[in-house]
């Protein structure tokens, strides 16, 4: 379990770091964030989570107006023109332990990100303060480069500021100027299921999947109440559901069904009688409202991330 927003803010206070906090609705883009904090005195930031072919990870944090050319940056790191790409979705959860849309230097507070290399825009030093999400994109904090440096030093990360728009020549007699920033260790992610191979078991139903059917089989084997309760307590297990609308709906229907069934007991029937339906309805609202909001937010963030990745890839091919 990674750091939470509240834990991060408490740590900044312990470090006596000067910052201001601004709460707002969830935002998915810098443009959307600007509508809530753009009128304040400070500079917006954009943050990229990248990987190379050897499974080494990088966070590039820059001013929103800074042009970051991944081809040039790859060469400056000594990785070749195509050495950097957007990190996969599962790496967010396994390495940075933050939701989509919440990548910032603060994500390096988690132990799982200790081998991630951080490249900071030297432009941050020219700003009175800069805006970052504190592990959650429903909040923005403003602090200056000195405050950011104090935080990074407290977690053992040396702040390194780079001119991200520079394009120095790289050749036999001119080695890559940022080669020292390449992480020494790769990070191995858990093996992901092969999406091209047919799955033999449904994640939620524990029943064979009928590859010819586009819906949920009415004859699927129902798990026991104990199994359903265990799933309910664990939540939706697969992050891939955020990128698959059909699975998202199926998982949530299954989750709701599990909750309904778990509430229909002899004891509840005797206790509530004709009001059992109302009691179950209230229970569902109470237990699922917060999680549905969180899951829906993750789903939207995934959609944005996929679109951003596709746009970045297209731009790279056109260059």
C-alpha cells in the first residue's frame, strides 16, 4: 500500500515545507487543472512516467510550457532514438503506486519507486512556486523548488535539474550528457496475462468462458456466499477492468449482486420483514457509492492515459 495524499501532506508539514493546498474536482489534463488554479500565482507542471527497453523507469517533471522531445531525451540518456516510451499501466500500480493522472515527483516517496530516475525541469527554479498533484488529482499543492528539494532529499533522492529543451550533439567524441541519470537497476513487474490467448476461467465467476457468447452465461456456476463475501472485501481485483468497459460493467454488476445476496439471510428476513428491500438498498448505497466514484474516476483516467499515449506515439511517428 503506497502513501496516501494525507500522509504525504503530513510529511511535508513535518519537514516544515511551505506549501498551499487547493482542492478541486478530479482533473485529467493540465488544461482542466488550469481552470481551478491557473489564476493563482504559480506555474503548472506536466509529468511523464517513462520506461526504456531494459525495464528501467523514469519520471520527467517539467513546466507545462516546456517542450519535451522523447527522441532527443532518449539520445541524451544514451538509449538511442527510440529508447523511451510511455510506461505501461500496470507499472503505475506496481512501481509508483498512484492512480492514472497522478504522476509527480511526490510518487517517489514509495519504496517501490526507489530505482526510478527523476529528471526535473530547470525552469522550476525560475518560478516563485509550481503546482503539483499530491498523489491525487482532486487536489493541487503549490510550492517552490526549495520545498521540492527538501522533500526529495528527505527520501534520499538527489534533486537533479535539467534543461529539457536542450539538444546537444551526441556522437563518438560527444557522449550523452545525461547518461549518468539512467537507473542502474531494472524493475521486474509481475507477469501479465497474455491478452491474445483465450482465457479459460472467468475472473469473477470462476466458470468456463464461452468464447462464442458476448454476454454473461445464465448457467455460470455461482460461487458460494463465502467466496462472494471475500471478493466483496477485496474489491475489483483486476486493474485491466479500467481499460475494458464490458468488464467494468460486468465486475460492478457482480459486485452489487454479491452484496445483495450477502444481505439476504434468515436473520435479516426475520429482523426487517417487509422492509428488507429498503435496508438492502440503503446498504448498497452506503457500501458502493464511494467505491463506484473512485472506480469511475480510475476508468476516466485510464481513457485519458490511453488517448495521451496514442497521441504521443502518433506524434513520434510523424517526426
